[in-house]
C-alpha cells in the first residue's frame, strides 16, 4: 500500500514524490512531461529559426550602419588616415525609395485595396429590378413607372428618429411604412432577379453594391485603427532592410466615448467597447520564420519575440485564454531577457551593462501541431478532429511556462502575419533592400572622400625640409609668422626648404561621382528624382526631365507589385475573412466578392478609366445612341472612377426627374419673357419712357459706336471723327 501511495512522478526533474493513487499519478506525470516536451519542442524550433537568420542579421546590421553613417566596430583606420568622414548617400536613397512607396500607397484618397464582384457572381444576383407584376405593398398592378417610382422615392420614406415618419401614397392607395423597417428591406422583397426589360424601370446591382460596401468598410477599419501609421513603419523597414512585416488583423476592443443626456438635462459619460480589427507593425528584428520557407504561405511556423516589462507580462493575465497561474509563476521566476548580439550593434550608446535588465522574453508561436499532442497537453479540441490530424495553434511561452495554448481562432486557419519584400530573393524568405544594393558603392565613395580630404589637408599646407647641420643648435622648429632661424656661418646651401605636394582631390572626386552614378543604377533611384542640383544633358528642358522621371518610375513599379502580391492582397483577404467571421451581419456586406490590390496601377487605372468614360459620355450625346445608353449608370461609374461617392453627389432617378422639371420651368419662363419684349427693345427697360422703341445707335465711321476697336473705314480729314491736323488745300 505504501508503495502504491508513494508513486514516483517522472516530471521534468525526477526529484519529488507525491502521495496519490497510481492512476492519478500517471495522468499528472504525463501532463507535466508533455508540457515540458511542448516547451522543449517550441524552444528547439526557435533556436533553429535563430540560427538560420544569422547571415541575414549581418546584412541588416551593415545596412543600418550605412543608413546611419556609422563605421562598424571592426573597421580600423591607419594612423596616417586623419579623416573618418562618412558620406550618407545610402540615407538619401532609402528615404527617396520610402517616399515613393508612401506616395503610391497613400497618395490618393483611397487605400489601394479594392473589392469587386466576380464576373459570374454566385449566391447573389448581378442585377435586380422592380417588376410590374410584383409591385410594392399597397400598389396596384400597373405598368405606370411614375406610380412605381413615387413609392420608392427616398424623400417620402421616414426612418426612426429623423422626424420624417410619413406615409407613402401612390395609385390611389396608401402603404403605412414601419419606421423601424429599412427601405432596402422593402425593396429587396419586391425586386426580381435579372436585368429589367424596360429601361425606365428601377434596376440595381446587388453584387456591385455589396462589393463597394465591403471596400468602404475595410477602408474605414484601417483608418480608425491607425493602420496607415503601422503600414508606413513597415514600408520604411522594407526600403532599408528589404522586408516589412505587418501583423493582423486581430480582435481589438476599442472604446467609443459617449455621453447620454439624463432627466435633469446633464450629461453622463457612458463609454461603449466595440470589437474592431486592428493591424500592428512588427520589426524585422523580432520576427523568426520557418527556415525552410521562402514566403509566409510556405511557413509551417513563425515566432514573434516580445520584450516586456513586469507590468506588460502581468497584463497578459487579463487577456483571453491566458493562464493566470502560469503568468504568476513566470513573474515569480524573475526576468529572463538576454540581449542578442545585433541589439548591441543597434544601440548608439555603447554602454550595455543594464540593457535588458528587468525585462522578460515572451515568445509568440503560430504554427502546426499534432492533434493527439494537443489533447495530451490539455487543449480543448472538437470531437471530429482525429488524432492524426494537424492543427494550427497559437502558444505564448515565457520562462519555460505555457502562458497560452489555443487553436488558431481564425477561420479559415491562417498565420496572421504579412511579410513583403522590397526586392524579392526567390531562394530566401527575406528580401533585398536599397541599402544592400548600394553597399559596395557606398564603401568606395567613403574611401575616395576620405582620400580627397586627406590629400587636401596635405596639399593645402607646406611641408618643410630642414638641414639641421646648417642651423645653430638648440633652436625651436615651431613655425609662425616672423620666425627667425639662425644659421651657422660658412655652411653652403639653404637650410629650410618648403615642399608643395600635388593636389589629387579632383581625381578622387571624379571617382566619387562615378560611383554615385553606379549607386543610381544599382538602386534604380536616379539622383535627379530626389533633388540633385545641377543641370545635366536631358534635364535642361521640362520635356526631357519628364521623360527621365517616367523612365525611373518603372523600377519602383516592380517594388509596388511585390507590395500588391505580398501585402495588399493578403491583407485585404484577411480583413474580408475577419468581417465575415466577426462582423455584425446587419451591415449587409455578404456577396460573391473578390479582393484586388490596386497599388501598382491604382492612379493609372482610374485615370484611364475616367478618360474612357468621359469619351463614351461624349459619344452618348448623339441623339441616335441616347435610347441605348443607361445615362444614370454611366455618370455613376464616372464619379466612382474619380474617387467620388455617387450616392452623395448624384441624384436618384426620381430626384433627377424633379430637378429636370424645375429646370424646364425656368427655361420656359425665360422664353416667355423674351417673347413678350417688342422687337428692337433691349431687355431691362432700355426703351424710352413712353414705351416707344429706341432708335438704333449710330456706330459712326469706325463702326465701333465710340469704342476703340472695331471694323469700319478710317476717318478722313474734315470728318467729325478725324483727330489729326487738317492739311492745307493746295492751289
């Protein structure tokens, strides 16, 4: 009995006993062992990812030094080298590339993520219209479109709280609209799928409306969650190091500040927490991907390394699905953060004794795991998941403790990181940045700049050749104006000679300029595109400068294409999937939608589309073609291509009909007023007081009526308009 009660638990250290029944002891022992094995598995993968990234870290450190204009610690200068100048051309190129990316992504009013309906929508109608055989409630069956339109005029429909709760009257009958019922719901129940056979009948495009509603929603979510700032940070790292990383979207509880009026007229603060999607910038130094992957889609797992203080670790216990006991044990074990070698290189302050003290290293793991293994460590899995299946999980580990271990909450399962290269290396996960491309040119420019300065320092001063045997001993060799050297008598020759060294700085600066041009070619960013002074060849004229700038933009388009493929399109799909999974269904954004990244040709496509629509609109002015063209749809698409909201600036067909009638009445009044005026009488009461017609004005010989410019004959001498001196009449 004693042997059964005192069962040895084979845990991590195999050093303790526990008085429990045998079966329970096996379960506890197995759970403890699997927890340790799981932590060990995650740690082994993290070490492998760290080791595989060492070469890339050296590249990034070199790029950072070139950007900052700092010589690495291992660079040693000879004693003869006085100048240690560093010409920061790399910084100029990186900022120029970063500025071009910002201009393309955020230069227009719309974020370059577009949502459009598919060519053949499934699950939602491409077109729908009002059928005379299926009228709105309260409308008699009729083909009179005026009666149908009067029942769907938004001006006649009231909504709850807007003070316009009215009745819709048409065709001799009334329909009481429920104030809480949305007009779209009424129309939806009365619309017939397909295009309308009669052009004047009300027609909508449900698939397109759902796509544009989703696009507008995603743009609003990115703007409200400060997503633009996070993306700008990642764009900078992509230009500098060759890779930018964005995390998300993930759930974030946002506080909406609201004040409600009380009965006594005062206001009470009642904030409301809402769930919104949020993206986050992740530094390339804290991201460790699968060593065998060349893109984020091929990664079986990734690591995100967090550096947290005590308060931040304690705050994790209040996050969903975090183990409070594990967080408490982790804090009790104390800080475990150990600075990496590259962190010492990135610090400007070389004092590193206290760096990282009091901090915790928390690893966030996203990757695959066997289902059987997950059940054994205590994860709650659905029964339909077989033990042989693999799972996408998220785990947080610190100090050997599992702070969180859950199944990937996103549907479908995805790693919530978007890594995009500036210039893609097809055989590596990490891309190539501007600084790395011009590394050799930067080093050679620094070398020639130092040589030029050292040579100028030498050639700009005299070097003296002194024959001490010709001078009286004990004299100081200090040189200053008015200095007197005493010579020995009878010694021939000059005692002190000045030497002038040749100036080779021009040759050095010529090499500097040559390698600066090579840096332009290596990076694809010409110097004149970011403000180089001086006039050269084709930059003398505006047309030549325009041609050069147009040619230089071809290089950045390849970079923008990488952003489209690796950031914008995956990010748009992630937002779409998040909205489908977590968004309130009342917003009506469900449809057969397709996510498109419009970064590369966003401005060009919209400009070309607007030009084509304008040309087609001019063609539509032909009266013979007018009956075949849906003018309201054409104008709506033209406004959308110009980044204008058609619903805000365009009238509905009913409002357009009312406006046309008003304009027609105004034109009729003007025509009637013109017909009532007698012939020859000027508008505005230009006739005589008795109402008689005014006599035509005499224009004179010049035909101008007293003006300066006009047609007519030149006045001759003796006429009233002649201003010269009359000539004497001869004989």
